[in-house]
């Protein structure tokens, strides 16, 4: 099997982190799309032209990082990252979804600027002061109190948090993202180091 993508993507990194935790990084090939991003093969593999996607042994492709992660978690064996307890698994999936839908959108203006695009000062201020703290406060609803994101072992939730919040840590100095320390919720998550300590 081959995982197509690159480490600049938190969605690619989520899968790589999972493979690393499972001790399975040697079970897949890694690389960019054959023929490049404009190739017919790439667009056939992912109809939106995005990465990552997984090319299975039979040549079929699987898209969406969370789906790929849970597929590999099941088929590769090793340490299971999808919690066995249904309620814990549901919370883990909710946390992954919040990071993908709300946090990723909130940090979008900063990501655009960091990678050569543009965002207005108003967009950046709203992201810093409102959207990112709100998204992370929502995530804290599901965040556990222990060493791991949820439960008492590594899970799919840790993979999502680590991959997204790595970029939070990288962007903090450039964009003054101190807002995380001011989040107020029923389950305070404290400072940035609380969520990105891994």
C-alpha cells in the first residue's frame, strides 16, 4: 500500500503519527502522486485533487485522512488506536471531527498567510481572538484529564490533536496566538502546552 501526500499536511501527518505509534511505518510506501498533482491519475484517485489518499494493494484508492487512519488501524493490526469502548470511541471521533471542521477552518487565515497566500488583518484578528479559542474550547468538551487526549492510551484523537496542534505551535510566535491560554470552558485546557505536550 502507498500513502500519497506530504508531511506539510496535518491530515497526512495524522496517519503517519498513527503508523508510528503502531510501529507500522515500514508497512507502507510514502510518496507524491505519480505524474504530479495535475495528472489524470491523481484526479482519478481523489476527485477533489487533494492529499492524502491511500492506494491499496488492489489499486483502489481510499480518501479522507480519518477514514484512512481507521482503515489502517484495523487492517495492519498492532496497537489499536480506535478505542474498544463504544462511548470512548465516539468521543474520540467527535474530537477528531471538531479539529477537522472547526479548528482547521478557524486557523485557515493564518495557514494561508504562512504558505504564501493572503488574509486581512480583520480575518487574522478574528481567528486569533474568537474563532480559534472557540474551536479549542469546543474540543475541550471531549478532552480527557490524563496523559492522553481521551482515555488511558494512545488513540485516534491523539493523532488528530498532535497533527493539527503542531501547526498551532509553529504559528504562535508569528501570529500572537496567546488566545489559547484565555479559553474558558467547563473543562479548562489551560495553556498551549497542555494540548501540544506530546
